[in-house]
C-alpha cells in the first residue's frame, strides 16, 4: 500500500479501513463505504484504488477470505457456517466457493490439514489470486521466510491469564508488512504524540497485527502502531483511535530475536492455548513493549509481551 500522508483523502481512507475492520460481518457495499469516506461512489472507488493498489470490492473480499482462513485454524469448535457469518459471507456455500478459488481447498479441508499441508498449499497458490500477480521477487522471498519453521530463538514465559479492563489507544497505520518500514510508522506516532504530552511513564506501547503472515502476502500485512491514552484526544494527520475490549487475556512474555516471534505464535496457538483449554476470541494480537520506551526496539532483539483475548472451552 502506497503512503499518501499529504493527500487530503488520507483521513477519509483511514476511516474506511477502520470501518471495514470493525464491520466485516456486515454488508459492505460501495455505497456504504463511500458514505463513510464522504465521497461519491465513483470518486471513492478511484481514491481507494489509488491508496490500496486494489479495488474496494477486492480488498473486502480478500480480507474476508483471509480472516476465514485464520479463524478456521483458531476456532476449532466453530462451524463453517459460523465462520462464514463472522467474516461477512452470506452462507457456508458462498465462503466455500471463494475459499476454494483462493486456496484450492474447501474450508473443512483447510481446517483438517496439518500445518505442513497448509504451507505447501499456500506456496502452490501464491501469488496467483486476488490481484497479487504483480508481487515482487523480494516479497515472494519474504513470504517464503514467513512460512519457515523458525525456532523460538529466545525465552518464552509460562502462560498466565489476566482479566483486563478496556484500554484506549491512539495509533497510526502501517500496511506494508511486519518487517519493512515499520520504524517510520512508529516515528510518525511518536512525533505526533510527544508534543501533545501523550507519552509518559504510564504509556503502554502496543503493536496490533491484523493479518496472519502465513496467509496474507507480506506487502499487504496490516499493523497498527499504538500508544495507550487515558482519554481520547482530538486526532488528525493520519492518527486514529481505538478501544481494546475488556476481557480475559492469555499473556506470555518473550525475550529474544525478532525471527523467533513466529515460534512464539506457534507455541501459543498450537500448544499453550489447547493445553489450557482456551480459544482465541479474535484474530488480532497485541504485542506490548516495555512502557518506558516511547517506541519499540529498532534492533532485532525483542523484549515484549504477547496478549490475546480468549475464552474457556
């Protein structure tokens, strides 16, 4: 996704991205999204294509299919019909049709497949679907690295459960993957927040990953760089606000190399949550960095806390 920080439509498109993320289960017509952007449908489609590199309809369809693929792995007790409804498909049949086209597997086959089978499937279909044909060789190499079985390369704590209140955050978006240009996004947030007195020793620095890099192409993974705030300030200049819901969170601490994060996720989803008879409630994770740091570490050494909203099975 190209950056258009100086565009008069930057804030408008930000509202649209947030609306899609928060209302994916609902009907998302071009007319409805254009109303969110306060643009005519024709003008909205042109601007969205310019910002995203794909049409609004293709973007919504892709996000829905990729979320479905993630939820089918995470929510073992949810039916395919329930996943279809949560992702905005009118029926399991409609989800199956789009899913088969994208992954060459039915939703049930995807869910039943081993991780190794899923990786082989993704490698076979990537990048032939949903407008990804033009992806660069470098991005394809990044994608293959994500699919590799990285060891932890660090230490992970025992899983613990925390009952948390809701938390307000301000954020800036980064839609170019989890390992490219993200430092600039953190710097934009810091540059905006510091002069307004919004960063102190109580601030929690949080990274919100919105996509699974095993499923979503690396140049399209979405990330929110966040600071916790006591009250929402007036925002602008590409800064948004969100509320992290209250609830029960599964939490682990990790210290080690950045590449080891994939091992942390694998350990958490494949071992720790099932062992504790827990299930993730959403496909968004929260990476919390040390509060005294106004930005996350720019080195490859990570000291972070991973939190997921969960429920007991």
